[in-house]
């Protein structure tokens, strides 16, 4: 259906409006996307712009699974109780509240601790075709993280349930208090 809609849209040079709550469908079919929240426009842009550069926490969360890290941003590092996440784009930042967002495919996972890696425990493993979705417990088993790996990477790691691992986001988007409400 998506291919048919995309081809139809390309074949006839007319403006069309397609309303959907299916984020994947919107990203696949649209030339431009308008994300609305409570009757107001949150962001307008190409599918790539909206997905890669969300302008608000709502847009980030609306367009797919996300790991959320709440903490204090100081000189390019977000402090999460005992752990830290590097946010080099904010290296000149003062001490302020911040929330870092990382998609499941932007998370690295290893058995060895390195840098700012966060300890976690493998809680659930679910293979879907070429992808493997891993749910991890962290923060004294009170919060969950989601990781998405290729099947090949998962087979290299050979992760097992209840195994201790270390995770770190390789790409985060940070929102400061003036950009959102915690």
C-alpha cells in the first residue's frame, strides 16, 4: 500500500494531504511531515529532518522508540546519579537540568566497561527477522533501556538473559529546560 501511495503521488503532480498515526508510514510516504500535538504544530519538515533533528521531546518520542536519560548537564556531560553520558555539543554548558534522548539503534553494548558506559542487565531478547531487540534493566533494576542490533552483531556478542553488560549511547539529542517541561 505504501509503495502504491508513493507511486501515485509521484505520478500526479498535485498536492495531497495524508493523515496517519502510523509513524513509519508517514516517514516512508511523505515529502513533508507535520507533527501535531494537542491541536498545535510541533514541527514541519522532510521525513529525514523530522526524524534526525526533532525539535521537541514530543516529536522525538512520537517518531519511535527512545531511551530517555534525565540528569544534570555540566560542561558537556550529563550526570545521571552514578553514571554519565557525553554530550560534547554542550561543552560550554552551565549546571542545568537536561534530558538526553537516544534511539535503540544509537546504543552500543559491550561486556567490558569503558568510558561512560552504563551497567545494565539483559532482561529480554526478541529476534524479528534481521533485527534483535534487547530490553535491559538498569538503575537498580527500576528502569528499562532498549537496544536494537543486527542479527549478525547479536550473534557476535552471544548475549544471554540476566547477563551483566555495559551500554552507552553513540548519539544523543539533548533538550534543556527552556526547550521543554520535565
